[in-house]
C-alpha cells in the first residue's frame, strides 16, 4: 500500500499481534491539509470545542500550514482529530501493542529501534533541533518506518490503562475494546472517551522519553507542539481488528 509498511505477525511481552499495515511516516501537514479541504467540520474555524483544548492547529492560518513545513508532521492535533483523519483515509490509529511492535523494527529487548544506546543522529529528540523536522530526514528502522521515535509523539487507539500489561487479551491486545464511540467521527458518547496514550517521544523528549516502551497519557482533547500521529490498517482493509 502507498506509504504503508506491512508488519509481520509476531510476539512482544504483552502478547502477540497479527500482520498489519502502518504508515511509513507520521501524517504530514500537506496530507492533513487534504483532509481539511474535504472535511469542513475539522477545519480550524469549524471544529467543535469539545474536540480540542483551544490550540488546535495553533500555527495554521485557516487551512494553510506554516510556511516551509509541508513535509513536517502535523502537530497540535487532538486524538479526536487523529481518529477522524484515519477514518477518512480508510485506516485507523495503531493500538499500543502494534505501535510498539512496529517501532522495534524486528529487534527485541532493546531501548531504541536501533539498539540500547541513544543516538541523536538517528532521531530528532532532546531539543537538539528545537522543532519538528521533515519526515524521512533520519534513518528508518528495520521495518522501514521513519520517525517512529522522536520528532512527534504519536496518538494510539487505546485508552490509558495502568494494568494494560496484565489485563488485556494476549492476542492483539488493546485497552478499551468494548468502548462506545471510538470508531465514529460523531463521538456522540464523548463522555466515555477517557485518557488516551501517546508513544514515541517528540523533538522535546528526553532519552528516556523516546524509549520504545515509554507511555504518555493525556486527555484526547490535548493539542501540543510535538503531538502528531500515524495511521494503521488491518490486512483485511477493515478499520479495526
């Protein structure tokens, strides 16, 4: 599939994942702009207040992204907006398990996609650059995924669960399996959409923050300068497993 990598089935500490597709890079400003043109309700001037915290697309002028950043990851997007984009694209957000498995790039028991030692030549983190960088500027991991750590934190599908590693199913684990509203852009039961998870660490994250096991928990309305996302898809083409 265009701009997606096929990730083979495999195992990690919390269980096993089936074969799935995941975007080779975070969604860019240019890609997100295409979504906005076709979805007026998610434009900066039309998005409902309950879907963001007030800083949605903070540095955009209407439907225009910041100059010179067409191929930078889109930032200041909430979990709600990320889900809406994914559904529009015929995809979904990756589960935590999928994200971590893909991020490892075929390695096991390592802190980073390339090994156990941090290396700022392999990712944008720790404020070394001081901003986002264009996607693909750093080397890909073993599965051909760019910026899977660093550059931007990435929203995952799951709700945040302290007991996630113990209570979820061992096959394709996902916290919040029976939630109402997670696969609809109407979000009619928004009160049932609790804290969500981000993974990967952004350009301001520390060495610890970019570890493949690190988890960040936030309200799905949060929009921040280094929060973005990438999409996933089941091999059947359905939006959920």
